[in-house]
C-alpha cells in the first residue's frame, strides 16, 4: 500500500484567535510558518496513502469553476436524495435505499482525500494542501485556498453550532482541528487533532441536524489490525466527548449522514450503515463493490431517500 504522508506543524496554544490565510498568489513551497513564531516540525504518517506533494491536486489554478456562472443560477450542485463518495480521482453517488453505486465523473483535482457538502448543495474537496470547490456533475475543481496542512477529514456543521446564522466548514489535519471560510479558505485553529486515549482521526467526520458530530478514529500506531472506532466530538474544539465503540471496519475514510443515519465507507470498498446502540456500534454491511477504494464521503445536510410514490 502506498503511504500517504502529511505535514505535521508544531503548534502551541488553542482557541479561535489564530487566523491565517494560506493561499499565495502563485504556487509556493509549503509554508513553514503556520502562526507567528510557530514553525513546521517536519512530516508524519497520517495513516493514508500519499496524496502527493504540497501542491498535489492543485491544477488549473487560473480557471474558474464550470459550475458557477455570474448572474445565472449555480449548476453542479449535489442532489438531496443520494450521498456522494470519492475515490482518489473519481466521484460516485450512492443510494442507501437501493444500494446502487453510480460513477458520476472523474475529478480534475487529483488525490482527493475528502469531500464536504452544504445545505444548498455546494461541494468542496481537499487534496494535499489544496481546498477546492467541485462541480459534482462535471468533476471540475476550482481552487479556493491553500490549507495550513493537509486534511484527513472535512465536513459542514449546521448553523447554530459554531455560527448562529451560518453553516461552518471544518476539518482535521495531522496536528489541528480547523474552521475554514468556505469562500476564501481563511483558516481558524479550533483545537488539536491529538485526541484522548492515543487516538487520532482516521479519515472523516459528519454531523447530524442537531449538531451531534461524529468522527472515525484509529490508534496512533498505523497500520493496525484493530478496527476503527466511532467517537462523538465537541464540534467547538474537536475534542472527544464520548467513545462509542469499534466500527468493525478498518480505515473508515468516509462518513456521511443520510436519512438521519450514519454511513461508513472504507479503503477496500465496504459500505456499512452504523447504528449507535447500548454497548457499542452496530455495523450493517450494505455493499462491497469490487475494486473500489473510498477516500471520503458526504451528503447534503437533511439528505433523504426519494419518496417511492413520487410524493413529497
């Protein structure tokens, strides 16, 4: 298995006062300074295959998103009756009601490690140090910003959690839990990704409509035969507030919420529905398409199966 390497930045302090813009006007070497006086401490394994160098996936930087046309309704938005899952270079839809996995398009930004979608259907992907808007119909990626560090997990929190009026784009890197402005990528450090019990983020997080936020985690030592675990986090700080139990799958790099249920996708193509029960997490295998390797997943908040009778 190819190893994915992430940059580890040595950062002291916490809180939401550290705001940094990491998108230079032209591609540059990885920024050594994450916050004033805080320097890059080298590289460390994040437990995923290599997504490439610091600018992996940062392509066609001069192009604008084909799904956005000034003065016209935006196209390329995610639907609300399926969820979306990405491989390194491809995007799929998955319908939990039928188990149908459909390839939608290739991605113009290569090495996509994760995916996030807001209530309006706008979608983002992360690749290496790049944050992109993505047209889910064409796969066209438009650069938004350069990240402070590569991310292993990305999601959109509901309004009322971090911001009383607006949804919030958040994610975990190797060292920190971040909030990002979805329009310009401005980054605010919320907490650390060094979780309690020797755990670190495995690959994705997702939130329910009530703000309950869940993360797949793994042992810091990797690779490991131990299954990933599901934890509930404090969305304000990223800290673990409840360990819910093993998921029965290793390398759960995609988590998504659909029909108010949690769905897990792993790196060997297994798709499971997760139920939180007394004594742990129940994992029901729904599909295992051959040859698939899922790296991320997301759905529009409030996404639900289409009514079978065609009604509301």
